[in-house]
């Protein structure tokens, strides 16, 4: 088979699945709103997701995405549900069943169980309007009929892509309504490359006695000693009320010593750079690194609410040592 043919096959698959996603987009309406409102109003119950076969795999993905974006949920294995695990579903729970046909034998017992308990909200995700799942669901979402990619149109491809996309849409909609922030997301991802990307300035900054603070009236002789002692290549200058006034770097000191004969007679407040660049402690460390690169500087003051109240100090080495680039 020629390489060109392989490329054309890939493009055809993607084209067909893209068309399926457009159909899903057109299907989003009142039933989607009902799903979101039902999930958001679930205060005393659990959110449980189940499915069979490929839909079951996608159900696990839905559950993982929900849980990582502020909507706790778990996946119920449909086969095990009929052998005791049905006890995990109780009053006030929301049960989401995903089934393309809506007639899977493994789901029938779950549907009957939910139908007998009026306090369980059953959300049915299916493409068959005359199916058992659709007829018995409290909230029904009818998936669009789509063309499967591949010869014969029988391999679950477009249909599973649509199911995944719908789950993502539900999760993100709930996330936004709950005002689930980047910081909340970071709490659920403490390890791995994603955790590195989500590190904030607060995670890496120097605090307390490690911040290279000096008073505004110290002499340049004292400034030289302090910058050498701190070893950070910069000093943060404050007044008697601990307001940050400016910053002085070792580069500034070298230039001053070369061009000012009265260098040693000066006070640090006379030569400091006023209003130093300060960033909020909650910004991403990667964003702080970008600021440093754009401004061609190697350190930043860090504030919490007011820019003139420095609560931390971050050097470019703190960021690079955390493998952030």
C-alpha cells in the first residue's frame, strides 16, 4: 500500500468524525441544560456513570474528567452491578447511563432498579429514541445518528468520538458554573508533568528571611556586602513601614561603580530602580518566566494583594530548577 493511500485513509477518518462532532454541536439544547442543572443541584447524592463495552470505557473517562474538574463521580461496572454492586446506587443519586443502542442487556437491571426508586435521577445518553434507556430516563439526551469511519461503517469510531466530546462538554460546563479555578485543578494533580505546568510563583518563591530585603537609607558599602551575602544578585529596598520602594541588582552596582566617582557616598535609595516589577503569588511560574525573558531580568518581587507589599522573591533559577521552561 502506498504511503499516499495511508494518509488519505487517515484524513477520511478525521473528516467523518469531524462531521459527526458538528452534528453533536447542533444537538446541544434544552436536554443538555437539564443535565447540567441536575448535576449542579446534586447536593446530598452521588454522581454515578455506567456503560457497556466502548461506552463503558468512555464512561470511565467521563468519570475521571468530572472528578478532576470539581464534580466528584465514580464509574459503576454494569456487569458487577447485577451481582451486588447495585448497592452503591442510593436515594438522591444521579445515575448517568451511556449506551448507543439503549438496549444493552447489562444495563437493563440498572434501568429497572433506578425506575423503582423515584429519588434516583436517571440520565440516559443514547442514539435510539425507542430504546428502553430513552423511555425510562428522567432526562434524555439523544445522540445524533452518525456515520462510522471505516469499511462497512460498523467499527465504533464516530459514535465514540461524539460520546467523549459530550462528556467533556458536560464536565467543562459544570466546572465553569462552579467557578472551579486553575488552583483547584492543581490540587487534584500534585504529580507528573501536569503538576509542573501548574506550579505557581507561590510554590517556588523565597519567603521570610530569604527575601533580600534592605532598608532605604543603607550606604552603598552596606549594599555591596548585602548583595554578596544574599547571593541572589538583587536587593529589595523597603521603607520603615515595610513598603517596597525599589530594587537594585548586581549589574546596577557594577555600572554605578564604573561611572560614579562618589559611588561609596551614595545611599541605596538614591540609585535604586523605583517601582520594581511585582507579580501576584498565584500566577503560573511559567508566566513569571515569560515576564523575566521579555523584560530581560532575572528576578521578580511577589505580592499578595498590594504591589508595594512584597511577600516573596523569585529568581529565574528557582523556576528553571523546577524544570519549568
